[in-house]
C-alpha cells in the first residue's frame, strides 16, 4: 500500500477517485485478509482531503465473478455507470456520488444472483463532497436538458411561470426515471419546454395529475432557504411543512364509511364533498402536541387560569371542570377537573388536555410574545394536509385501521383502533407520552390517536361545498370550533385523516388538547 500512496501523492489534481477492483482489506494490508480490520484505519493513507476510494468489496468479502459477464461484477457496473447508467438525475452528469449509489445497488443485487455476497465499499474524508466529483458526462443529454431549463428560465423572466412552477419544473427535468405520477408530471414540463404545449394547458394537466384518482395529493419540494426544523425557547420542536395540493375530505361516500365502520351515514356527510385545496405557503407545525410541562410554564409565567378553573359557557351553566373520566371509570362532568388533574394520571411529557379553544389561543398569544414570532392554531385545511403528508388513504399510513396490523379489541366489530400499548404499559384509560405514536411522512408525531386537537376554524357541516381552493380559512362565524385527530379513547372511524368534528370554544374535555403552527419566513 506504500506504492499506491506514493503514486497518489504524485497526482497534482486536487480531486482524485481511486477505484479498486478487489476486496479493500487485501488492497491495504499487504495481502493479508482481515475480517475485523477498521475501514477508516486501513484506508487512512489514501483518503486525504480531496480523495475518494471505491473498492469492489468490503472487509472479509470475496469479489464475485459472473460467467456471462466474463469479468468481475464490480468492473462491469463500474464501466456501465461511467457510461451514463449512474446518472440518476437525468442531467447528463455522472458524479462520484452517483456512481457510488449505482454500484452499491447493482453490485450487491447481481452478486446475490450469483449466490455470493459483495457490497462495494466507499471511504472519503468527511470534508470531501462526493457529489462534486465530475467523472463523466453525456454531452447530448446535458445540452438537451440545459436547453430545456434555459427555456423555463426565459418563461420565468417573462412572468409566464411563477417561481414555484419554475423550481418544480427544473427539479423534475433533472430527475431520471421518476415513479409513475412524477414521470407524468415531468413529461408535462418537457412538452412545455419543447413548445408542444402552452402554459395554461400545462397548468391544468399538473392540477389533474396532482389531484385525480388515488394520487390525490402533490407536495412541493421544501424551500431550500428555510431550515427544515427548529426548536423554540419552550423546547418545542417544529417541522417545516411544504406547500402542496391535495383532495380534502373523504374519498369514500358516507354509505361506504357506514358499512365499513358502523354508525349511520349521517355521521360522515360533513366529510364530503371531497374538494381540491392548495396550501400556498409553507409553514412550521409543532412535531408534538403541547405538553403538560409546556402549558405549565405558560401558566406560571402569566398567572393564567383556564376556563375549567374559572368556569364559563352558558351551555354548561357556568360550571368549573370538564367532561372526563370519573372515579368510577365512567365518563361524565367533573367540576374539580382541570389541566392539572384531568381525571387520570399524567406526566410532564403527556399532551395537555382539559384546555378550551380559548385557553389554546391564550397560550399562542403568550408564546408569540415570548419567542418574538407569531404562533397560532392550524387551520382545518393545514391540519388535514399535514396529517395526510402526501397520502390519500383513509389513514395517513394506509387503508387498514391499525398501523400495527393486528392489535384490535372486540369493540366496534373488531375495528377499534389500537397501537400495541403493552410496550408502553398503557392501560387504555389515559394519554401516552408524546412521540409514542410515531411520525408521518412530514415528521409529525401523534397526528391521530393522541388527543383531539383544536383548529383555528369555525365548524360548519356544509363548509366543504363552498370552500375556496387556496388556503381555506373556514366559515366566518359559528357556534363551534373544529377539532381533529381522534384520541386514545376513540374507535378507528375517528382516526381517519378526513374525520372532523366541532366543539364549543369554551368547552373542556379529557380528550382534547392542541398543537400549534408558525409561519415560515
């Protein structure tokens, strides 16, 4: 290995890629096999800054040969990758990063066919950006793709395309072999750039592709200038939710939902009609529901007393407390219940409950002052879009009621929702710590099955029939506010992404809490 290092040191280029068609252990420890050697230690002489090493196999592995190829599998795919097959973005360029990903996938798969095991190894200095190493390019494809991107740039300069449309078009043109619907969308931009369709026709085609059939949703790329996540002074973590288009409401008719989950069809009418909604601005949503500890800090800082503690709302005859679990295990009104003692035991990391919509608003106002950035409750459209996270299925994880595919009780014809609570010591009569339900594709936890969550909107059964497409704010007035997400006590029908309900803004319940959003600047 001394000879190899001396050879590399004589190369004047600042960037060097070394491809070794052999097991890396044999190439670096004087032909002595080592099944336990440390890769970083063995390769350190070769991986100065600006160098990348690609080896055909890892420690203790044999390089596999395939008779039909008449050469090693690694070399076969190395050559094919350099000739262009490793170009997974379709921009006509093969970088060291693209080549590595191509080899990692194809060599292992072909070795397995030959009843062997071979996993190519890569090592680079941590400061070496492997996707900035240009190894080969296809001049024709590169020129064609650059020409299309330049056409979109010209259309953007004339004002024919919005910044979002241009960014999305450029992203799609640089994707090689995208999956079904993405490929169709890419073809729309190709036709637009090639002049075979006009802008408005392209827009209609893109809206149709984003919202029809089972696709139902299109999520824009995350804005590169915004952090994907932040933590505020209250140690609340927020995820960036991108812009996008989706079909809001139930994809099934009320009669179908009634047959599937029980109950009269009228229970489901307010989830229809399914309608197109565009979220036109990215926003940050708290990754978890507001916890007992976070709400306590708000109360201690302000002296705030919740509506459960002071009483209110004529419907409840001004009583204190709220509707929750009673000492006998039944559900009813408990005049001494509040967020401090909701009727069941809670710890600091449980979602706060027994807070009204008005209480949640007071928390948001205080947090906005404390952090010097605006916080609010999500709109109903933002909530469903964030919950679905690009899906159009009944639940954000699919059409089956239980993501664990097994844990059902005998209630509700075996359709009662349940995670495997045994691993948490859950008794089925209280909340769980935040984060136990797992994240959806947007990285948001407990969107269903934790507690019902207050939304900013007034509730109306028929609002969907008049809802605007862009950022619907909900009705202008009403007696109820929207709650979403279902809770630890609810059947599967309440945990669907489209499920909605309304509750009086001053009411308190042992199943209702909230999470918050903040605009992305």
